[in-house]
């Protein structure tokens, strides 16, 4: 695509310039509009406008309009505006980047070696900041490295070249200085991975208050923020700790987490039966799940899996868990060998717990024992001794060889 310009004396402005733009040596340069900057006009906008034009292409203009367009009396300013508009729709920001590329002196060239001016001088003539000029300059430079446009050294003031399509403009141009920082680079890369323009993500990142307002006011925005946080938590241990601390310090959240944890644990219990064909008994032993139990577990699990993402699973999880417990209890009761093993496992479990607790009772601080003494301590230990003696006597009676 070529943006047509006149190649006459430097004082004659190119045809494709925005009104007010002229060659560098005349002192009259393009000035970006104050209300709508080039940054705010995107290729998507241009494509949308072109699509609307095509949608109405079959509408025949009335006779007066046709006569007006065909007339040679169209003011030069109107014709110039129409040409500028068409050039921008086709080329997007490249039309303005060309003005910078052919007028701004590249690095390494001294003022006397070229007719071009510095970026600062160009910005002063254009009535904008040097930073804005350099963003267009850098966009052109990156495109030149990719072979889409000529390098600066090959361009002269007023020269025309074939311009890339407007669709690729935002792949090279970034409208915010924050994009050049490490943080901005990361945000831009994440935006491209999500299939959106980096400028959109950078704008949100630069306005956290606006993001907060959107999350508070809009459920769909809050849902998107939650999903993003969950993804971020997997790779950010520090954020995990901060989030856990915030939840632990908020009573309502702490209760909600406890409830969801219990539900998840119960669903995991049911899923274990379905996937592994085994179940853990109340005493802690693992046994093969009978066919009836597996069938019931599959039924409950299918109901739970069909729930919508936002539905509460607590009630369903409790019902499934209670059903599994009842069937397990019936299974144990119906099998004498299994029932005996369950009693043995439960006894050993209780004995281990009691042993561990008693082992923690030490008399290391004998000198200070009188300061913690209470009458019921001795009484409780004596009762415990009697209970242990009874257990020992009972077990000795049934011990093999007795």
C-alpha cells in the first residue's frame, strides 16, 4: 500500500499529510489532534468502519449526492480530508510513523549530514512530546528489522514507500512508556498470549482503582479476576501465603474454607471408592469395596459432577458420605472376620494414641513439680493404672499358652 504524496519542493506539503503537516525544513509539522490521539484509534476501529461501509455499499446515493461528488467544485480542503481519511483507514498508524521515519534523524547521524531533524525538534514542531515521537520511531525501527519497511537511512523527507497493513500496527507500536519496563514487558506478553492488544492490559494495570471498581460492581469481572488469581497463585508462593493469611484473619472466609474443605474431603472419599475400588473403614483399615458400595458411589459421584460450577456441593457431599458410611458399616457387620479385624484395628489404634499421650507426660522438671501439683492429678493416674492393670489381666487370660 502506498500513501501518495507530492514530490515537489520541500515547502510543498505532501498530499497524504494531515492538515498542518509539512516537510521538516518548513517548520510546519503535523500536530496530533488534542481530543482524539492516534493512540486511541485502533486497527479494530478502522476495520469496523470499513465493514460498515461495505455493509452499506449497495445503498445508492441520491442524485444530489452523486452530482456533488462528481462535481469539480469540491473544496480542496474536503478532498484533502477524504484522502487523509482513506490513507489512515488503509495504513493505520503507519501513515504517521512514516512521517516520523522520513523526517527524524536516526541515531549516529550528525545534524549537518542530513536534512532531517532530531526527535525533540520534530516534537516541538508537531506540538507533542518527544516520547510520543519516539514511540512511533521505535515502532518503525522494529518493523524495519523484520523487513516490513525500509530503514531510516533509506528514507528522505517527503519520500513515499509501501506501507504495511494496519492490522499489524499494534504488533509494533506500544502507546505507553510503562510497556518498556520489565513489568510492562511481562504484561504485554501475557496480553498477547490471551489474544488481546497489549495496550488494553497496560491500561488496566495502570488504573488499579478502576479495576477494583469493576470487580466490586460487576460479577463477571469479579469471576474473571478470581480465575486469574487462581492461576497466579500456582506460580507465586508469596501470594499464596498472603492470601492464606487474609483468609485466616477473616472469620467468614475461614468458615467458608472449612466448609468447602470438608465437602472436598468427602467427595474425595467417594471418588476414591469409584476409581480405586477400595474404602477405608472407621477403624482405619483399607478393604476392597463391595459391588453395592461401588455402584452407590458411582451414582452419587455422577450427580455431583453434573452440578454447575457455582452450585453448592456441601449438601450433596454430605449425603454421599453418609450413604457410603452406612453401606461400609453394614458390610463390616455382615462379615464376622471383617468385624473381628475392625475391632482389632480399633483397639490397636486406641492403644497407640494412649501410649503416645502418656509418653508425653514427663517429669523433667522435678524441682518445680510442687508448683503444678493438683489433687486430681494423682487420682486420675491411679484410675488409669487400675484400667491398665485390668486390660493386662484380661489379655493375659486369652494369650496363647495361658
